[in-house]
C-alpha cells in the first residue's frame, strides 16, 4: 500500500483505494484526504486524480507543502 494525499473527492477513488483521514488539511480551500492505494493500481489512481487537476502527492512530499500550499485546519472546540 502507498499513502497519498489528494484534494480529489471519493468519486475519483477506485480499485481498493480507501480514505484513511479527511478534514485535517486544506489546500486553496479544498479539503485534503489521506488515502491508501494498492500498489498494483497506483499509476492508474494517480492518473485518475490528475485527470481532475487534483493535488496528489506521496506522504514525504506532502510534509514539505505544509505551510506553503497546505494548511492544517485548527481543531474546533465545542462549548
């Protein structure tokens, strides 16, 4: 399994791709999802995300984008 971060909606997922985390980060107002992709389908999945012009980066590259093109959403506190 490979971990990717993407702004694509779940409708772009296929072949066993699953959301691991959502709502923690945003990029240009779009929520970012952390997904796991089966390695056998990685090229297809990346191409699918790119077809919609969505952000799609592996975990190590994603960390470098925080503060530049990606921001962490502050946790909301209930009162």
